[in-house]
C-alpha cells in the first residue's frame, strides 16, 4: 500500500491594510492511494460477504465473533489514519481562528464597556418613566390606588421608547377606567351576591370581572356542597313543638257559703259529724257535689277556703 501524501501546513499571511483583515490562504491538496486501498480491502472481505453462520453451534458463534473482530480492525485502521490527517490539515485553521478571536476580543472589550454605559442609561430612563406612570396612577386611580398597587396594573410595553410618556399615560388611564367600571358593576350586585368579598378580592387580584364572578359562584357552590354533606351526616329529627303559652290564672273568687241543702237521714243509721277536705275545685264542681249530697239526704254546709279559713269563719259566725 502506497504511503499517503504528507499534509501541507497552511500559514496564512495577515496584512493590515486600512484596518481590515487581509488573509492569503494556500490550502494543500491531500493525496492518498485510495484505489489500491479499495482493491485490497475488497479482497480481504471477499470471503466474508454474504457469510451465514449456524448460530446453534457454539463453534460457529466463536468463528463469527472472530471474523467480525478482524473486519472491525480494518475499519479502525482506516478511520484512525483519516483522523490523523484531519488533525494535521486543521491545525493551521485552528491557529488562525484562535488568533482572530484573541484580536477581536480587544475590540469587543471596548464595545462591551460602551454597552454597559448604554444599558445603565436605559435602565435609569425606564425607572424615570415607571415613576412618572406610578405618580400619574395615583392621580387618576382615586379609590383604586389604595387597594390595587400600580405594579398590578403596569404593563412593561409602556416603558418602550416607541410608546412614549404621553401615549403610556393614555393607555394607563384607559385601563384604570375599565377597572373602575368593572368594580362599579360588581358593587351593583353586592346585595344579591352571597360572597361579594370573595368576588372583590378576586377582581383586585386578577383585574378580571369574569374571574371575580366565577370565584363568587364557586364559593356559593362550595357552601351548598357543605350543607348537603352536613345534612347527610346528621340524623333526621322531628321539629320540636313550640312551648305552649301558660294558661292565665283564674281570678280569685270571693268566699261564699253554699246554701245548706235539707237531706233526710236514712232510717236506723246513726248520724255523726263529717268534714270533707277538697284540696282544690271550681265553684261549679262544688255546686254539683252539693246537689249530690242533697240527693243523698245529707245535711250540712259547704264553705270555700282552707281549714284555717273555714275555722275562722265558723268561729266568727258563732259569735
């Protein structure tokens, strides 16, 4: 096999003219005995092309592995030579690129220093623009400013130079106006909304009236689910009757003696004194008792009052 031609080193000539990079490049040709190498490789692998092995036999398996190792060796030998030539060929190019990067870095360093100053100036401009918009928000937002900070309504595009301060303030006023309208709409539903505080808090958080109404509706649905769960967990109980109003006390009746009925005694039965004690009764009850005694031919008096009262009446009546 013929030896591959040696790679020719390329050394660019750099000449500074008018501040530009002028390069003279003389690339080398790479020559190799590719035809002879191809013929030899084809002869070496001719016996292996289309080869079939009976893998059920251990000896054939070992032979297949051995043949594959031999063919891989041919591939590796050619590939290693290719990589070696490539390294030699690229060596002057790598040196050229490294030197270019080194020199351009000098100019880039100066450019970066200027960029840092420009960036700082832009940062300060945006801060001033932001402060102006924030102050304007405090003037036009009225009642919204205490509950919705400016950072919540700010949009980054308002600070772009293409927008400008005048246009940015107009856009801010439009957004504040829409938010104020949404707030008024929400307050108009306060009386009929079960979770107004939830809706208002969501409005200030998202600046979205639809999201606020949805949050209130979800809170209502959650309350309903909780009530259903409580009802399912508690046993059914009959409603307790309302306590009856106390009956009015009867007006005190004057103590009057019932007229003595004349009752005829039974023949042959001895007659002795009796006292009937009735803890409490109405006048009608006692009149009925008097009628019953009269029918039984029992004579006597029915006097209203306790024993002490009846005794005093009897003593006073005897005087």
